[in-house]
């Protein structure tokens, strides 16, 4: 499967797409209220079959005639997700779905056959870097620039809108992209941190731009201006969009940094070892700093790039002693505190950097856990000994290599 996102052009036709999105938002709130009332009366949740049957009855009434969208699968998909959310309340212990303003509803889904795509005539008023295509959504055509060629059959089309009112389509294709990179024969362990985003076992440090921190002052100023505006006025809406624009810029900067770093690591190393961190616990301790780094989003992007470029991203057990254990003699230093960024091993008297030492231990533990051999202390001099090229190749092409 491959997902590609394209932005729809701004024109008058988008108002119809906004209206369709608002209808789905109203329908979602209606079924949330219905499910809560049903639970209070009968003491159990409302199933998808009952909600679907009720939706069919509603669309026959004159009051809900505007709910008869050309493709009913979009409305069916909304109540299907609601039913899944109520099931996850019991199985996963999650909270119940909440009401949202219809204008804040963000997406609707269609099947690929419901949304045909055609190429627009080459003679256009404005020249663009990418060819212009049009997509038919609810019997209306909308234009967009196709920056990724469609390789397979389109299975699903997801229409989303952001806080600025921009519309995007995400095409899910039945296609797996593979771009094999030349083998480097290198394995690397990485320690994640706040001061340095990643620290490699070879001593190289990868810093983070801290995108939220960069835009914090602009965001605070924009939020103050928004709070001063008269509620419901055009000036308040303009100020709200300014706040949303800063948030969008922050997300785009962080996403670009993650993709660039993921591609760089996949080109440099064949096998990458990481520690399975408790990110929720880290957020409780360090709050916005951990959220600004977005370790979880980075790992998802890295695994995607690794699968596409035939690389391996592996995780070691989070309970493995990597920070307080010497990477040379394995002597544990129990008195090590968070403020100690470097320390001397009391057993072998080796001067160790805290983050690099942890990355070395992650590399050693990863190699031992996945049966690749052993790492000798010469790794301190930026050399990896004990990993054969044949073992690395076997791991790369193994189906269990992608964690």
C-alpha cells in the first residue's frame, strides 16, 4: 500500500466539498447523541447494524433529505468508525467519542471506484511544475497537481481539510514502492535524547531544530491577538487563521526534518538499532520538549523508508541497561545521575560520554539479541567488529527484520 497526499486547488467548487463535510459532521454528532441516549436507556452500546438501519430510515424523511449524498459509503464509514470507537472503550479502555462542531470535522472517505481521476488538457492559463489532474467527488470535479505518478489501482480516497480550510486528498494505491540502496555493510546503534535528537555509537550527533520552540514567540503573540478580538467577528476569524497558519508551519518543518533524517540514515547504514522507549512516561517528565521532538512520528517514517530501501530498523528491550553500564567492561555505575553527561568507569578507568556510551550498549545488545555476532571494545575507535556481511544480508532480507 502507498499513500500520497495532494492539495486541491482553491476555486468556487470547494464550497460544495465543505458543505458535504459539514453534513458528515452533523451526522456524526447525531449518532453520538443517539448512542448515549441508547446506553442510558438499555445499559449497552449501539451496534453498527442498528446505526446503519437507523441512518437508512432517517434519509427517507423530508427533514434529512440533504443527507442523501451521491455515495452513501462516506456516511456509512463515519458510523462504522463510531461503532469501532465504542468497542475500543471496553477493549482498550479509551474515552467515548465527543461532540465536535460540524465545521471542525476533518475528513470523509470514499472507495477508489467512486472517485475517478482524469488528466486536464495541457493547454492551461498558468504553467505548473506538475501536471494538472481532476478528481470527481460526489459528482463534482476538483483540480489538483499530481506530484506523484499513480502506480497502482486506487483503493480508497480520503478527503481532509485543515484549520485554514485547505482541502487535501489522500490516495491509497495497491502498490508497494521499493528503491533498493547499495549495501554499506554498517550497523549502528542510536540513543534518543532531548538535547541531541539522536546520538550514534560512532559519536555522530543529530540535532533537532525544535520547531515548536522556534515559533513559540510568534504563536504566543498571535494567540494574544486572537483573544482580543470580538467573538464571532471577521477579525477574530482572521486572527484564528493566523494561529492555525503558525501551527501548520511548525508541523511542516518537523515533518520535513524527520523525512530528511530518515532518508539520510537509511542511506548510511544497513541495520539501525533503537531502544524501545516509554514515550508517555517521558512526556510526563519533560512535557513539551518530548512532544516537540515527536519520536514516535519519526520512527514511523524511518520504518517506512527502511522498508522501501531494504534496510532494517530493530528495537531492543526497554529494560536493557544501556545508560549506567560501561560499554567496554560492562561494569554498572549505579550512582550515575541525569546531570552527569560524562563519567569515568571505576573499573577500567575509561572516559565515557553518556549518550555515546548508551548508543554503544544499544548496538551491542541489538547485535546479541538478533544473533549477528559480538561487538568488541574496539567500537570505541569507531569500528564495528564481529558483524559479517553475510549475517547482515540475511537479516536485511528476513521478513522478521522490520520491527
